[in-house]
């Protein structure tokens, strides 16, 4: 049976983003593994959402070498995560002595969250042996302002590939 790699990766993304951003800013940034109820959301909010998974590359004969564990059965597994940012009109964070809010804060968060994901050290958050082969930010989209709620927001797709070692 395969290990619980999807949950390990999801937690690592959430913890890696949270650990890094909350050391770079003065104030709290909240990271969620699902969309919180509207009355429970705290701002700025980062929501990590698993959006798809599946085999990316089947090894011929499914025989693969995995780290120090030796050879076994497996394949490259692909995953996609959406990362959503929500900032309400009143949110303000201090970053390196400068106050950021609204669209300027959203822009700063988009760039830095992309950097955080690219720089995650998987060994720090590893709960089980995990070999991440690559990760890519596809694009930030749906960037804008929702006047009804007075929220700024953006969403990005990240793809990640890892060895799915089954035996």
C-alpha cells in the first residue's frame, strides 16, 4: 500500500508557506487547508487546495529505485494545488518596516508565496520518505477586487511531481 504522500505534501505546503511568511511579516497570516466558513475567516488568508492527482509517468515494469530504500514498485505521480489569497480592505502588514495593504500587499504576497513554494525544504516537513522531483507555479490568475465583500484576491496553480513508492 502506498504511503500517505498527498497529505504529507499538503501539510508541507501549508506549513512551509506559514513558517516563512510569518517570519517575514509583522502580524499574522492565516493558512487554511480548506475554505473556511465566511464568518470564521481571518485575514490575510491563504488557502491551499488539492485540485487534482494522478499518474504522470508509469515506469516500464513499474520498477523504480527510491532513496535509500532500494528498488520497488512505483511511478511518478502528479498533483495540482490551487493556492488562494484573500485580503480584506482593512488588512495591513508591516514588512521590513514598510506598511503594505490592499493591492500592494496582494502583489507582495503573490511573489513571495511563489518563492516560498519553490524554496520548501521537504526534509524539514517530511513525515515519511518523500522524493519530490519537481514543482512549478503555473500562473497567478483571478487577480482582483470583490467589491461586495471588499476583498482582494488571487489564485495560482502549482504542480508537483513525486515518486509514488508502493512496495
